[in-house]
C-alpha cells in the first residue's frame, strides 16, 4: 500500500468516526447543541464540511480498489 493510500484510508475512517460521534453527542444534548454558543456545533460543521473536500469518499474507495487489484490507468 502506498503512503497516499494509507493517508486516504485514515481520512475516510476518521471522518466517518468523527461525524458519528458528534452526531450522537448532539442527539444527547438536543437543540442546544446546535446553538452557535456550543463548541460542538462548530466541530460538527467542520466534520460535515470535510466530507465534501478532496479527497471525497468515492474517490478514496476507487483509488484503494485500484491499488488492491493492481490496476493502473
């Protein structure tokens, strides 16, 4: 596995873990968790925004699949 693949795998895994954990935290807190005064709100927005910035999950999965199957393009 290349270094790029390792970083992409870590990014994919971390974003999923972070968004899930923050979603549970916000669910437990309820509506006050979505207030701009609550630090969780900012963290949650940051994690959600990280999903749309490069590399996106579909590109990561495609790259890892090609690497695993030793496909070059």
